[in-house]
């Protein structure tokens, strides 16, 4: 029989003084709120990073294969895949989809308003699934293999600036020698949620760009590659860069949008700061509660010492008691934290300003391994912090304790 655990249970079940009840409830509340905040914080940070990352990768691919040159222009230098690059793209297991694209800068005009944009031409192999939940009105492009589709998709930002809607006709001017003008019908209006992309791009047929640039059908601006594992994009892009040929270069999404990914990395720092603060608050509350419990049971400690209990035995009693309070607080914290995440994930009741945060609501992605680590970490750190105040037991002598009132 575990005598220390038996006594700890009796202490828990016996009535407590009013003051110690309040302290214990505060300690449990501190553990519960601390763990709930940590779970919610990491779920929000993970969800936010995944949402932004998926939008960038969905729009421009995890990796882009383009011409290897020093040009910083928004327009592409044409490329043709060599046999080595074609074989590489077909045999690399991590690459799940390849689609061609080409870009052309221009000025779009409607209702006496103009906007500088980049026409992103896409081909028949384009994966439209990314735009399924991004369309505000209209539909995606219906491309034809043999003829040019004179339709484009505008962002909501550009459509609002030009005061146009799906079905309207706009003119687009391409600054080159000689200057060219094309008339396009608006097939649909999308909203990516990332202002930098919404301001800049319109989506059209790649054959329009090829004709404007006098390219052959085999020449494109580059290829966007989808991969099975986002974590491998940097390693994979370097591998493709080295093996695709001297005239081709591969760049990951992280290399093409460094400012956004650096900003996302800062969110991890914020989550760690919250983690440390919550653990400190919970730990301090538990230390206070344990000290009060020890002082309240001074007579019992003296009696147990007189009966032959060692300091270690008595410390175990109070650590068992403290662990019970910690586990109780952790249970409540898990219910609150996970419950909040599940409700927000389903109903999205907390909204955001999309222009500032790139999305309309607080995103949630629960990583159950992270939840487990947070629970185990909270329990271990709290118990370690309680070892020092539990040493107060060693300073209590039987004679003084039995006279303590």
C-alpha cells in the first residue's frame, strides 16, 4: 500500500479552510487558463501559417522552374525543357503536379480608370482546385487547346478599382514595340486574401502571352511545381536547380516571398513568449497553493514525523496532492482550449480584417502531437517548480509543529 498516496487522497477529500480553498481554486484556474491559452495560441499560429503558406503555394507553386538569368523583370524569359529537365520532373517522386505559366505586364482600362497589372497566362494543365473557394463571382477560365481564350479573371481589388463585374469587357494595353491592345471579357472575379497578389495579377490564357511575345507553342515562361511535402521544398528546389541544366533555375516559395515567410517565422517567437509567460503564471500559482497547504497542515506534518515518517515521505504526500490539483486544472484547460479551437474551426465566430491579416477569420489547425507535448511539458515543469517549496517540510520539527496553532 502506498501510504503517502493514501494520506494525500484523505487530505483531498477532507474539508479545507476557506482561505486554502480560495488559493487552491486560484491555482487550478491558473493551470486551466494557462494550458487553454497555450493550446489555442499554437493552434492559431499553426493555422495562420498553414493558411498563408497554402495561398502562396496554391497561387504560384511550391517551386518555380524558370530561365537562369539575372533579370528582375516581372516578365519571363522563355524556356524550353531539355530532355534532362523533363526526365527529372517525371521521375522525382516528391513532385505531384507540373503546370506551365508565363507573365506579361500591361495596363488594364475600364470606365475611364486604369490599373497596372501582370497578366499570368496558364495552360490546359493548370490545376483550378485552388480557386474553388476563392471565386467571388463568375467562374474560372474555360481554356481551349487549339484556340485562344479571350477571357481573364480579375481580383476583387482590381474589379472594385475599375468598377467592373463578371461578364464585362475591358481593354488591356501591353507596352512593347509596337504597343498592342487586347479586348478581354471578365470570366470571373477572385479574392486570394493576400493584397500583394490581388493588386498585381490577372489570370488569362498562356497562348495570349505566347502570341504577344512571338513565342512558339513549346516556349513558356516557366513551370510551377506542386510537391507532396512542404517541409522539403528548399532541399528539393536545390536538387532541381543542380540537376535541371545550366540554363534553368529552381526557386522555392520561401525564396520568392522572403518577407512573408520571415514574418510568419516571427509568429513562432510570439507563441513561445506566451508559452513561457503562461507556465510562469501557472507555476507561481501552484507554488503559492502548495505553501499554503503545507502551512495549513503543520500539525499533521509534526505528528507524521513523530510517528517515524521521513522528510521525503511527507514531501511525497504534498507532491501527490499538488499533482492532483495540476491534473485537475489540466483537464479543465484541455476542455476549454480544445473546445474553443473546435468551435472556432467549425463556426469561425472570430473574424479578422482581411487586408491586415490576409484572411477573414482566425484560422485553426490542431496538431495533436503539440497538444500532447504541451500537456506533458506543463505537468513536468509544474512538478519541478514544486520541488523547492516542498522542501519547507524539512524545516518543520515535531515539537514546534505539535504546538503550532
